[in-house]
């Protein structure tokens, strides 16, 4: 169960894995995620967005960055190994403009870092529903871009690359072209997925223009089914559970400071756990 | 023996770990009867022809029947009688609130005018189950001939395990679907090791597997597969939904999303299922508060406060809005919590949680002291805030007992507020 079919390294610390999970592949929709464990005895449960799925082959694709103990352990698994526990699909699917009753229009997708991975199925669905799709991809430098070709295939000439150091595309932050597009007045909707701080500033950038901005939150979770409340965050003054009410919310309503602070709740312990795993790896 | 002679037999106390030592270890608190104690306790049963105790038992175990066997020293025979209606005696003997169920109706307790002096039915039940498990003397349970019917059980907590066992015994083909990676529901994520050792839960799960029950962990019915598909495509003839209380209900007070404020579900799941209690071996982190306030008065609140002590809290306050008499927790758990040093604050409630300015709980919370209000006929008393109390210490963490939606609502509308 949950056998790894293929694994590739997309950049220094970003991995892509195809995992056998036929039921999840069948049921999943764009925007949903899985919870997985690298070790079901002492491991932790972490959420990862489903980047892609193949119903025929019965597989799902996840893309992750080695940021903590679990992702580091996952990165050491090879094709043929199994993921100790995998649960999903969880969360509400993305509401796709053109399918949800709203008329197709111009949708801008902003993907930061590996946020591009979960954006891929959403951009595909938006395109299929008849929207004009513009994609803004941001990374610290060129080597950190993932899935550039796949995104170019969807957006064509409407693909905007942004890097912090100017090594590819324009030098600057993703919010710059986003503001310009909003300024030009032709944006009906924005979807932003990436580091929390990027999503926060995307929401701030679009707010003056009143453009609907959806963000996908990736808070700390345990069960992923609404049982623990660890993932909760204030949205529009009300407490919401990211696992069952989200993961996507109106970016203008999210209490970003609270969300950022909650994500850092266990930072020292997480760092220590990762170092422990990394050191243990040397002797492996 | 005459009833009078039986009344003269002293109730057998449960041997337990010393309070000071156990407050810092995860081993089971109650150590269990010896065979002699179990026999003596069982012999206190008056064998009432009306069997009043049975009306208090949700699964109607033939209690006088098994106690008679135990009094004769035939513990295997006693267990056979228990297993006619309950497949979880080791668990139920430990976690059922017996003083509100079977023992509440016990004639011995009534004669001695104290429910605590009723026959300790749960303790004898536990002894019979433990003895058989530890000596490998358990007998296989017989199943009826196969019916060819398929039953899906959603969840793997106590209700689901019981239902799965009953369906399997009736000859059905049973599959249990569990969302977590481990089976047992609240028995593994909620109830701590020191109250219910996980080896026992594993053993009980194994015993239902031996009846032919199939178990599918990491499977959320409704997400991984729709309920409709289980029935229409996978051929299940019946579905039992045993998903428990569901979402934790927060109190909607200021500051409850600060770091350091947890639902009991999260707090205990981190500690138990995710094994944060085994310091250093678990990847899942735990919030080690030095001063912890637990809001609520049920078993979960007792578990959370006692877990906090074991994981290094120096001070644990248990804050409950009603009085001790109305606490829904098992009496034994309340006593254990007090012995271990949990400080009880009755007729008080949290008004808000203060921030340290960096997103976490500051070491002072605000509380209100409610005034009791007369009972409104149904349920427990309602309370309303009334007068302030003196200052007492500080807290830097709050573990919350989640309130289930079925509990009656209350208002927080304090006239005066105090801090703690």
C-alpha cells in the first residue's frame, strides 16, 4: 500500500513523488490534500497538497520541500518503498470559476516556490473551464523554479517569472506584476499559493482593487478531519478549521498575523527534530 | 453467607501507585486486584433476584452471575458470562463510570448508604479480563454460520469495536474503516496510557480481528470513498457510523487562538497517539507549559490535567463552571487528579486568554466567578457570573476540554472580572 512509483529531485531540496493510492486518485479534486507519515510508530502527520493524479494508474503526485523531520525522512525513501500512512483526499476542492456559476473571466494564479505544484491542477481546471489564465511564478533564484514547463503549457505567453536576484525573468516580488495587472483593471479573480508571507502580501496587493483573492493555507495539522482544531485560524473574525473548512479561504479575510504566529508555534522543537533526523542520516 | 455477614465484609480498595511517584510516570495508576481481593469483593454481592445492577449496564452484563463465579474463584467462568454481552471487559472495567452505571443501583451500596461502598463490579470485571489475557487463557469466541451479508463500520472507537464484534459473531462479513493510522478511536488518541495501557487496546483489536473483522486504517468514509459507493458499488448491506463527538467546540472567547491554547483532542492526541509522552522519540512536538489551566470537569479534563503534570507542568489548575457534585468525570479520576496535585477551582470560568504580545498565551488569564442558579428542571444546574475571587497564581498554557454540542449553553456576561 502507498508504494512509491517514482521519485525525482526538482531542485536542491524539492522532491516529486508518485505514490500508489488508487482510491485517493479517484476521488481527489483540485485543491485537496493528503496527510502522510514517514513512520507510523513515532512519526508526525503532515499535510501535503495533491499536485496531480492519474486515475488509470491509480497514483497521486506530491511535491515537497525538505523543511522538517518528516519531509527529510520522506526524501530518503526510494521507488518501491512505501509511505507508512497516507490519508485523503481531504479539504474542500477549489471553487473553479466557470464551473461554480460565475462566468469565465481572467484569473491570475500566483505560485511562490513549491506553491506552484498545488497550483498546477487548479490552473489546468481554470483553463478547461474557459478562463483566461495568467500565471505568475516566483522564486529566490532560477534553480528553485519547479514545473515551469507544465505551467508554460497552460499559460502560454501569459507566464510571468519573478526572481529575487533577477537570475530568471524579472527581478522583484510577485506582488509587482500582480498590482500592475490589477491596475490595468482586467483581473476577475486571483489565486495565490505559496509561503504564507507571500500570500499575505498578495492579498494586501489586491485588496484596494477589490479583486477576489483566494489563498490556500497550510497550517499545522494532526488528524486532518476536523477532530483536533490544531489548524484553526481566524477568517473574517470567525474561527475556521483549515482541514475541513479550507484549505482555501478569502485572502482578504484571513488574520495573517495570527496564522503566521500559529505556524511558528513549535518552531524550536521542529528545528531540533529536523537536525536530529539530518544527523542520524549521516550514519545511514 | 447471610446478607448481614456479606455487609460486614470490608469493600476491597484498589491497589495503586503512590501519588507522588505516579504524577511523573506514564505507568498505569490502578494496579488491579489480587485473586484473593477479587474473590472477597465478588463475595459481597447479595445476589438480588431482581438484579438491579443490570439496568445500569448499557450492555446488560449478567452481573450477579459473573460475580457468583468470581466469588467461587472461577474467574474463567466469570469471564465467559461477561463475554456473552461484552467483548471489552479489560477496557470497560477500567474506564466505565461504574458509580453512575451498575454500581449506582447496587443494593449493597444502598444498604451501606454510600455508592462508594457498592460492590466494585468494574474492578472484578477488570481482574477476570486481565487474568485471562496475562495467562493466555482466553477462549476463542464462537461465530454463527456465515450470513453472506457485508457490514461497514465507520470509526474504530469503543462503539465501533463493540458493533463489529457483535456483527461478526452474528456471522456477517465486517470491515472497520478508521481515519487514523491506529485503531481504537478515543481509546488510543484520548485516554492516556496511565489510565488505559495501549497494549490492552491492541489486544482487544486483535481479538476482533480473530473473529474475522477486517480493518482499514487511513480511510475516511465520505472522502476516501463515499458512503454511497460503499453501499452501491462495494456491496455493503449495512453501515454503522460510530464517529464520535466530531469537531471540538471552542468557547468563543478572546485569545483562544493564541499559541498554547489547545482543544483537549489536540493536546491529548499529541501526547498519546502521536507519542509525545515518550520524550525524545516522537517527531510530533508537545507544548510543555509550566502552568496549565484546564477548563472543564469531565474525564477528558482529568486526563488533560494529569497528562500536563506528567509532562512537566509545575502547576495545573482545573477550572470548572459548576460545583464538584456536577462534574461528569468518574469519581476515581477526580480523586486521582487531586491526589496527584491538580488544583481544583470550582464555580469559575475563563473570560478570556491574554496574549504575551508575540502570539502566545501570557502567564495571566482572566476569569470570572459565576453564581449558581437554580436548576431549570432538566440537566445540570446553570450558572451565571457573579463575584470576583482572590488572585491565584498564573498560567502560561491552557489546555481546553472541548465542549460537545449536546451540553447546555451558558452565557458569559460578567459583572466583575478577575485575573488568575
